[in-house]
C-alpha cells in the first residue's frame, strides 16, 4: 500500500488541481475578464495549488528550498504546457488526427512527465 500512496495522492491532488483550475476560470470569467486572462490566471492559481499540495502532501518535502523548488516546479509546468500545445498543433492541426484522442494521449504524457519531474528533480529527498 505504501508503494502506491505517492501515486494515489498525486492523482487525487491532480484531480483537485483540475477542479481549482475550472472553478477559478469560472469565477474569473464571471467578472468579464478576457478569456486569455481568465485562462492564464486560472492556470496560475491551479499551479500554485499544485505546488503546495505536491510539496507538502504528495512528496512530503519539508526541506528549506522553497524558492528553488517553486521556480523548478513552474518551469516544468510551463515546459509540459508548451509541449501539450505543440503536440496538439502537430497531430491535430498538421496531421488532422482526432483532437480528443490526441488531447487524452497528450495529457497522459504531461501527467507522467509532471510526476517524474516532481519526484526526481523538484522534490527529491535529500539523504
């Protein structure tokens, strides 16, 4: 059970991060912000939420490297976000694959990469 705890918590808080993103977007959209602004702010709020929950609950990283971890976390999330966009542009817009299928496959890749980056680079435990 301990073996899968980290993965379970990562998926649980990932689901909550998605909810934070959608709810944030909804409320920002209600105040008539432009869509790009609402989307960007919702992404920022959800990434902050993901950083805190990943640091404290998923990877239980309590070392004093907050700023370094935060910069690394945001950098990786920007990287995987850009990767997601590029995958969609190439496979949907250029090669005309099914957009939903490619979005699901892209998100699987992004989730795996985000987990690996967080576990092995951002919140790695100091021995």
